């Protein structure tokens, strides 16, 4: 695979079009929810992401991740993959996944992602070779982490 | 070793011949040593001819010493070279020696004017500094297409002095609404700061219209020459502006050096921005007297080697001839614009019928500029993507980011064609068909 094809794997290009989790959804009454707005001042990419849970503990289930935003295909695909993967996991599991994703993105292409755990997220391993694009991939994942903290405050 | 360009027969319509450009390219080691590179990001920073860094190296090997201090002959030699560089760069823009102040870059030059106004407003300077004193009720006017460097210093000056910031808006196509000049620039306007050439669109501003209006209301004019001085013949006296800022690294020179042009009587009336050594006459424990311009604004040890490198750069540009550089880039710019317009799903941004330098900014439908830039990079084509330090202009155009290709004298028709062929493949790669 050429560098460009490692960066833009088909899974990423597909998710950039499917945009799972878009648009931003109103949480159901009684469900704790948290929100975060992230902005990359270098390129202007931005995302507003909401996490809806069925409770406030680490064992609580993520009911839904939804978002609105605009940006490059890497940032939009990362938000889509995250939204698809997060639904149905617990709060604790999602926080662990976010840590694993971040570790992979910081690896400069050396990480061997656990596809069983990271699912479509593993396709972003190639992005970690392009330091200028790591922030694109991380934008929504950082938003999810902050939204979970925000939900805990609610 | 000699990287002075070879004069050749001029080609009046397009300035340079492709063969001449081929010979010029041999003077740019980065271009000859990077196979496959199509460098179309000179609007961000230019590549440098060998003579520029040889001039710096020569200075360090033969003449390095502190300037304007020390009695030894090496210090005299360094001072001579430093001042000769000032003369060369001042002449290049049609200014006198004492009207050219060295700065680190254009951003610092613009901040120098803003902070000097701030210091005048705080009571520094004598009666002659009255022109620079701002307060509530006064206005500073900019335009909506400014680079952040010619916007934020004025926003901050307004905050510090209580003055108000107003602006000439752009129309939906990115052209300046010149018919608003009379109602935006009024008797309250003290400073009118505007760009000569848009760094995003490459469009050339009608400087005469701005200067005429500023003179009618007694406002100072500050011109951002970052994108004009490298690409067009510029004569500050003919433009009749009060101040002009420009950067060395965009005009074949080194990084870390830029300059402020100012009318002599204004520079000598303006209280200094940075203060310290080398800009004073008499100093007591209570106060200091300042030197006249330009030393008044050059506190501390200066960027000596960089000034000498920049002088070599303007020597190189003079040798080629700025008229020919401008004509060649206009030719390349027209080729880019025509080619991009023909590609399905590609939209050229900016007004259609305005004079511009060799800059083309565009949108590819369905593909984000970052993805466009990444794809072009995989084909060796280096362009700039993002908001190009002009967020308000992008907001006015209704986009968050764009892709910009910008030429210089060393670009060829083949470079433009490589860009066009790569852009034509972008939508296919990203699977955008509609």
C-alpha cells in the first residue's frame, strides 16, 4: 500500500461518507448526557459531540453518541467510527478504548492495533504516520472523553 | 558558484521564457535537489537562491561583528555591510535609507506601528507625536480580507486606547466593496490599514482609492506589502502610503528579517516601540533621548546576516527585473485559473475580473481542503490548505478552509500542468462523483 492508501483506507473513506452519529440528537428525558465542543484552530475543523448514558457510573451503558461538525475526511470518519463503536459499551469501556486509540495515534506508525478491540478504529493506525493529521483523527475522541466527564458532572 | 541569473531576451507578454526559468531554477538548490517537487506554496514562504545563503555565510566567515558599536575595523566592516543592505532593500521599494527600519518580519513591522501609536497615546513623544495619539471617538479602519497580522495588532490597539475598529467589507465573491470607502473612512478615522495583495485570493488592491480617501480625512495609511513586494514592482513613493510592512522570507530572502517603510517625518515623530541599547543618544537613570530613524526602532543586537541575505535576494530579483517576474507570474496565474475552471467540481474562489498575482485559491466539491492538500502532496505538489491566517475572509466567503496554489519566478508551465492534472484526480480518489 502506498502512503496515501495507508492514510485513506477504504474503511475511512466509507465512514467519512456514512457519518454515523450525525446529526446531534436530543437525549431522552431522564438520561444523563454530556457534551463537548472541540476546534482545531490550525485548520478550522470543529465538532460538537454529545454522549447519552443510562446512568452515571462506569458500568452505565452508552445509549448514543451523536455529533455535528465539519472537517476533513479523517476527522469526520473518526467521529463516525467512534459513534458506531461506542453505542452499547459501558462508560468505563469507552474510556479504555479512547486511551487505546490515543496510544495508537501517538505511535508514529509503530503500533500494532488490536483489531478485535478497536474494530474499524484500527484503520487509523496508518494516520499515525502523518503527524499533521493525528489531531484530525483525535478531535472527536477527545470530544467524547470530555463529554463523558461533562456527563458525570450532570 | 555564481548564482546571478543570466539576462536573456525579454518576452514582453509573459516576461520570462520557459528556458530562462529553467536556468533560474538551477540557482535554487532545494528545487534541483528534491526530485518530483512541484512547489506552489511561495505565498507562504519562497525558496532561496544559492546567492542568498552564500551572502550570509560570507558575512559570517569574513565580517561578523557587532554593528554600530566597537571601534575595531571588523565592526566597521560589519556596519558597512549592514547599512549597504539597508540601502539596497530601501532602493528596491523606492525608499530612502533612513525610511527603512529592520524588523523580524512583517508581523513585527505592523506591531511596531501599532505599539508606537499606543506609546504616543500613553503620552510618550512630543507635539509631533500628536498624529499617533488615539482615544475614544477615534477610529482605525482595516478591510475584511486582511491577514490576521494586519488585523489583530489594530484590534489590540483599539482595546488599549479606547478607539473603535471598523472595516471595509468584502462582497460575496471576495472583492473589496470600494463604494463603502467614503462612509467607513470618515473624519474620525486616524489609521487606514490594508493589504496591497490578498494573501488568500492574490487580488491586487486599488491602493490609489484608499490613499485618496485617507488623505481626504487626514488618516495615516499602513500598507501590508507581504504579497506585493515579492511579486510586483513596488514603489512606495508612487503608492504614496505612509507606512508599508513586508517580509524577507517571501521574497527569496532568509527567515527572521522583514522591514517597515515609513515616511521620514513620521518615523522621526513616532515614539519607539522596543527600547534598549543602540537606539539612544543620552541616558541618565531617569530618562533617555532617542536616535532618529531608523536606529530609533532598532534596539539591541540586530539580525545582521539576515539583512545581508535579503540584500542578495533583492539583487537577484533586480537582475531578473520585477516587471518580468510580475508578467511571468501573471501568465502562470492565468494558466492555473483557466485550467482549474475547466475541471469538473472545482470552483475558483475570488472575483473574476480583477488583477491578481500568480495565486489561485479553489474548492473541490465534496472534498475537504486538507484532503485535497494531502492528495496533491502524494503527487509531489506542495500547496497551502486551511484558512491562511484570514478567518474573517473565509467566513465572509462562507467556507472554513480553502486550497491555495501560489507561484514565484521559478515556477514553470509544467508545474502548473502538474497541479491541474493532480487536482483533476482528487474527486475520483475520494469517490466523489456527483
